[in-house]
């Protein structure tokens, strides 16, 4: 993993995405900090860095397609696909809706999803993993061979264990404690 890219992305996450205050996370858990990685994923340089670093995790895991639950996984997937194009890596992407559309094709999985491929589910930040576990169930049901779970940030609060119990390789660029410690050291 490129240490310069990783350090630069860490700086961006701390500067743009880290907020220290009492919050309720989507999992329902309380936390004394929040990390809104979507902010970084809409900054061109940060999206580039995340794509480059996460593509490395995806290729090391031997996956052919990546995706996760809308909406957080969409910009992460896009960043990885752009990196795959730059490096001539064959990779497909998709996203999973909370429920199938009531119009059009009525699909729950959108994008370039293809059954039978080695697949990684992903998210920007994982706490308990509940939404990504929902995406995992949907793509398995649709015929994907899911072998890995990839995250920009693992908060270290049980989510990785949930994916390990599903038999997946777990990969992440950062852990929450590293981001928190970096932010606190810069006060």
C-alpha cells in the first residue's frame, strides 16, 4: 500500500470528515465521534486516493466485482472503478437498494452486477456492519460468490467480526482509533 497516499488520505479524513461529539450511529449505537467519509469521497483528490488504495485491497482479495449498499458505497465503488480503469484492471461495480424499485426493471441490485463472479461487498465506514450484511445477503441470493468485505474505515466495533463469521476476508485502509488518535494529536 502506498504510504504517501495513505498518509494524505488520513490527513483528509481527519480534516474533512472527523467530528468529535456525542452522536447516534446508523447502527443505533452511541459514539463520542462521527466520521462522515462521504465528505472525502466528493473531494477529487481524496476520491482518487481512496480508489487507488481500495483497488489494491480488492485485487489482493482476488475479486472481480465490488459494491455495497446505497448510498454510502456508491462513491467508494466509483472511486475504485476509476482506479481500475487507470490500472487496466478488469472490475465491475454495483450497488444494492434497501428494497427493489417499484418501477422500471424492479431490481434491487443496480449497475454492472454479474452472478458467478468473485465479489467483495464494501462500505465507507463500518460499525456493526448491518447495512453491508444486508447487501451481502442480496448479492449472495443473486448468485455472487462473495469472498471479501472491504472498508475505507473499520471503527473496530464488531462489524469486521460479523463478516469474518460469514467466511469473508476482511480488509480496511484505516481503523477508527487511528483516525481519532491523529485528530486528537493535532488539537
